[in-house]
């Protein structure tokens, strides 16, 4: 899926901004499952295109690794770093959302915010 409509991109950026305003989320990006960056609100020191590509590869690798499970529908992948957590969550078959948040953040509250964001993104891209 390639999204190149300026109005849609602006709406997606506003949704990522709302997610960022939650407080514990440092930044997020909407990424095509092929690793192409669709929309991003990541800190300047993070190369959004590289993160998008690596997140898509990581997500696909975990999908492959868990494909033998009876219920092989992967919902999210979360990785802990020293100061942050990175999570990759499915939006639909073509798009994922990548979010970076504080290591001490309340994971339940973060996922509630991400799920709300995903619901809004699906409405924006009509999926």
C-alpha cells in the first residue's frame, strides 16, 4: 500500500502527534509492511527510514519464527532497550505502527493509546 495523498498524510501526522502527546511515547511511525516510511513523528536523532525498514524486517522475522503456532496471527512485537521500549503493532495486512516509549512507561496504558490510534488510522486510510 502506498499512501501519497497529502490530506491523508496530514491526518496521519496529526494522529501520530496525538499519540506523542500521550506523554510516555517518544515518537511513532506508520510503516508499509515492505519497510517504506509512510508517516513519522520520531525524534530527530532517529533515522526514520532506517527504523521503518528494520522494524518491518524484525516484524516479518518474528512472524516467520512463530508461523508454526496454532494461532499464528501476530499482533505486536516489543523490544526493550536500556532506556526505551520499541513496539511494532499491526494496523492491517499492509501497514504497521512503530512506537518508541520510556522503559518505565505503563505498558497497558501505552497499548490502549496505540490501539485507539490504530482505530483512527484505519478510519483515515479506510481499511
